[in-house]
């Protein structure tokens, strides 16, 4: 079985690929062969991948390159699509890359998947497509009301993917997950940004009153959920994948300060993000009941392991942090 995975030089995709490669002996005949397609933007790094693994091939390229994507999908049985511009703050500064990669790039992939008869196409979306939800949790039927150019571009690609199922019968499955955390996350997102700043003796920027609520999902739980959707999910269906730990940004900051042995004097209160959604929350009953999904990582342990990983892996994040400057959560 040949699997094409896009965007797997980034945080979640690379973890997904490593997990699949580790599940079987390196030369197991029936284990999936994986081709990673990644443009290596500022967010992607080959350090995230086990490049010498016999079942892994890396292709440096863009999902918007129809010729290249056509060649790769011709040899693929399944596609798992992670590639995206993923940082909300960047989409507020300039939205064009978000539209071009997240919307146009997804359409190029869907066209190629259709043309070459790909069996299954898993589109990795986000809980941000539902917009802010004051109370309760969004089921998969909840209306899409994205607030940022990032989430609007993800909602567009998510709907395009579902449209390829309804219009053409392509076996598309969409996942909508909450905020991921874990090792190898680019140090511009809130947890790795705060941890690496604290390890460097710098301040951390807390948006507004810090009362925005996010649900936290350990990256391995997300990867397990995606693989359940790929292997057991149904065509044309959406599956929410949640983590089960809702925290305000202020509470999260407190936990990170404690984990790094720092005090509140290291927190700099900054102007709130434009259009900042107050709360995201997904109801993942469907994934639990249909696929047997449940998050297995306890947040306290997962966070401690994540902080320890950043403490022990400066060589991974220091060059990445130098690539970008002034990143905020
Ligand atoms: N990180 C989260 O908490 C989170 C939450 C919900 C959904 N998601 C979604 O999960 C997916 C993966 O997120 P992530 O956090 O791993 O992102 P990331 O930013 O760490 O990685 C994105 C990867 O995509 C690649 N890429 C970007 N543009 C490309 C293009 N035009 N062609 C080919 N490759 C390209 C980058 O080089 C990078 O390796 C995204 O679709 C994102 O929207 C992430």
C-alpha cells in the first residue's frame, strides 16, 4: 500500500509518519510505503523525518504543483493531507499564502486524487472552522463560522474536500481537531514559544486578558485519531478529534511558568489578537462511538514530557527560532 502524506516535514505530519513507520518492521512487506511531499517552508524541517528509513521517500515540492502532484498521486493508494499554512497570526498579517496553499493547494490535490482513482483521501482540518463557541461543544453538524483568515481558508478547503465526495464520489474523510501539543512543534505556537522563551530567560507574550479557552490534544492522540479515520472511517464523513483538557491561556501560562521554574514577572501582557476567538470546544462522541477513538495522554504528563523534550533538544529548535523573529502565540 502506498501512502502519500503532504506536509509531513511539519509538526503533526512528521509525528504521524514516524508513528506509521515505527508500527512495523522496517522491511515488512505488507507495511505502507510512505511518500512525503513537503515544500519545506519556514515551518518544515527535514530534521523531523527519518530520511534513511527504507519505506520512506521524501519529495521536496509544492502541493500547488499540479504536474508533480499528478505524478505522486498516480502512484498512491491513499492520501493524508496535512500541508498548510498553519499559524493564525501570520494569516492576520498577510492572508494570500493561506488562500494559495490551503485552498488552491487542496483543490490541486483533490483533482489529482480524483483523476488517478485514489482509494481514500484524509483531509486534516481544525476545530477553528466552527468559530468561537461560548458553551457546550460543537458536533460535526455545527455551522462553520471561521473568524480568522487561517480558519476561513481551512473551512474552504474542508468544504472543497467534502464537495469532491458529494459531486464526484471521491472517498474523502475530514478530521477537525483541537489544539495539538508535543515535541517537534514549531517554536512560534504558544506552548513551544513560551517554553523556549522561558528556557532562554526571556519573557512570554500573553494575549489580552488571557481568558481565551482552548482544548489541548497530545499530538500522538491526534495521530492515532487520524489513523482510525483513515482505516475505519466512512467516506464523506467528518470526525471531530478532541483532547479533553480545556484551559484558559492564563492557566496554561501558569502551568508553563511552573514547569520552567519561572514567575509571573516573566509574563508580558500584550494587545489581544484581532478577532481572537474566545473558546473552541469539539464534541468527539462520533469518533469515540464509531471508531473507538479516545485521547490516551493525560495532560499533566504530556505537558511535562513536552517541556522536557524542549529542554533536551535545543539543537532542534534554536535554528528554527532564528528563522523567524517576533513570533507570538
Ligand atoms: N497544530 C495544531 O494545533 C493544529 C490544530 C488543528 C489543525 N491543524 C492542521 O494540521 C495540519 C498540520 O499542522 P502542523 O501544526 O503540523 O503545521 P506545520 O506548520 O507544523 O507544518 C506544515 C507543513 O506543511 C508544509 N507546507 C506548507 N505549505 C506547503 C505547500 N504549499 N506545499 C507543500 N508543503 C507545504 C510546511 O513546509 C510544513 O512542513 C494543518 O493542516 C493544520 O491546519 C493543526
